C-alpha cells in the first residue's frame, strides 16, 4: 500500500471519528439549594464521590464513600475542604462533589437527601447538579399529589421538564427549588409515600419536551386558574406567546381556591401599601389611605382574557403606589388578580362619555311642523334639506340625514340601520364598563377566584380534565395549543 493511500485512509478514519456522535449524554440541570452560605456540611448516603477543587476538571482533592462527612468552609473566595474532620485541600474557584461509579449516588445536605452531585461556588451558592429525569422525580410529587389521576401526573411531568429545559443556561444555576420556579424536594421527596407513582409518571414520559412551531415552550403553570387562564402579556411584560393564550378552565371549580374573599379596611390598605413600598425599595411613607383605583384593561387596551385586574393605583397622603399585572398580588396580598369589588365606598367605573346614541327615523313617511306649528304628515321624498349655503336637496337623495333636538340627534334611515346602531351603542357601553377603573374610597371586600398567576396550565384544571377522561396530550393541547394546536408537539431531548 502506498504511503499516500495510507495517509488518506488515516485522515478518513480521523474524520469519521470526529463526526461520530458517540453515546447520548444526559441533560443535567443545576438546582440552587441555597445562597450566601459560608459553611456546608454533607454526608454520603449512597455510592461514592470524588471531591475536586476549582472547575469540574480540576485536581482530585479526596474521595468519599458511604457514611463519610464532607465539610467546606468559605472565607472570601477561598474554600477549605475537610473529609471526616481532616483537611484535604483548598480551592479559590469552586468545589465539586461529583458522583462517581454507575450505581445510585445520594448525598445529604441540611435535612434533605439529593441525587447525583453537589457544586459549591465561591460566591456561596450551593447547587445540586443532577440528571434532568432525576430532578423531575423530586419535582412532580411536590407539584401534584401522587393520588391524582395518572394522565394528570404525566402532563405535569412533561410540563415540569419543559419548564426546566427552557430555563437551562443560567449564569450560576438554572432553576431554584421553590415556587419561584418549581418546588423541588430532592431524593427525600422521591422516597416519600407514593414516590413510585411519581417515578412511573416521569419514566413514562421520559425526555419529552413541549415545542410550539419548532421552538421549546416556556411551560408556565399555576395551581388554579379560577375558571379561565390568562394571556401571558397581561401578567408579565413581554411579547405575547402564541402558546400562552387564555382559555376556559372549568374544572377549577371542583377544587380548592376556586373562590376566596378578603376584607380590607382603609388602614389595612395603607399598611399593605407601606409594606409594598419597602419591598420595592421606594422612598418615603404612604401615609393615610385616600383611594384605590383598579383597572381591567389589558396590554392591548381591551379587557383581559379572563377578567383579571391589570393595574392598581393606591393613593395615600404621602405617596402613590402603582402595581401592574402580577405585581398586584404582591401589593394587595391576594391569591390571584382575578377578583371583583363587592362593596365598600365604590364609585361607578370611570369611563369616557359615550358618543350620542343615534336614534333612527324609519319608514317612508315623516312628520314635520308647518309654519303654524301643526304636525303634518309628509312623504320622505317631499322633505327638503337646506345647507348653510342655501343649497337644497331632497332628503331621500342624501346618504345620511339627521334631525337635531335639544336633547339628541336622530338619523333618517331604515329599520336595519336602527338595529345596527343600537347594537353598536350597547357594545360600546358594555366595553366601557368592563374597561373602566373602579375607584374605592374606603374599606373594601374583594371576591376572587383561583390561586397563582393564571398563565399556562392550571393544575387543578388538569386534574379535573384527567378525571373526566382526557389524556395527558389532550390536557397539554388544551392549555398550550393556542390558536393552532397542530403547531404543538412533543420532542425528545437526550
């Protein structure tokens, strides 16, 4: 074989090796367990671990087996590592406690146990770095009870995975462990009663992620939508997402939080405003309560899809506090923004004055007053209109002719025109009432529905749909299908 051909074959082999994808790598996720921590204590529950300083490829500091205690102390950016009380090294970047071997690896931190690895950052962050599917074992049962229907649990597993996948790539971590993202209970939650049901729901949907029009879905969800979900742009600032459209959620009515009520005095409203100012770092003091305005106009100027409040303005003697969209919950301490005013000193909605309602004179005959003031019947075609220049024209030739009195303006036309005009006027009045601001000048009772932001899937709604026979896919299509369900699909991630 010639040297040239040998070189060519070697080059081809190297090219094929470079192009070969190799075994699929599991998708890992970084869950923030705690921030600002100086001292961390870990215990190996199952498996073996390697402790490395710096990056994941840094030098090995020590190994730890079942029962071993790992302790790290952070002083500034320097982390000192101890195993069973013996110092094994330091790191000025991060410390990684990496699961090793092919078996199950479990480590305890605080009062919980976690699968896979722990990463300790020099800024005091404590992260659980683990396989995406292992993460979901500790999420789904925290978000829905294992006693709920299988199809609802499967839908929750897909939604939780989709949400997590969408949020991969954060600066220090991908998701937290609280309701700010998804509730994560680690391996401890997986071992709880019914954990096997949760694992089955996750495994039966393994690696499935929602996509809409080919792109990953930000699969937001809430506890209860209160009967109707909301368009995302009416809850948070940002562009409208085609898969986060408000849809009816009737099964919410069968579960908790469908209806609730709060009663606030004027002094309590002032207290809430002062607390909100502190949380949002606004200067000054709210003072005494003067009045509260609630607007129901959404991002496009029209009523919100579900009837949620979109803006609250609270005026005090010392300051004015404004909260929009989902921040209203924080200001008023509410379960949701889907509420109405029952009583209190409430003024009618402040709406623009409607256009004069055009009465329509119909038929071929009209009555006019003659020079003596007597009412005389005339044919429509016989009535002459005179403009300001003295030009005359028969009324029947005009595209639109009006007669004005001291109180109103009437238009000559047909019965069909009359019906259309009245319908338009009624619609305008209804819209004005819906979009108007309700002004409260004293204590108030608010009647509300639902729990949470109201965007995406309603968990109680999904449970109700499953109990009524809907599959997980039908549940997902209902809540994320938008105006074109054919664009919603499930894709598998490695």
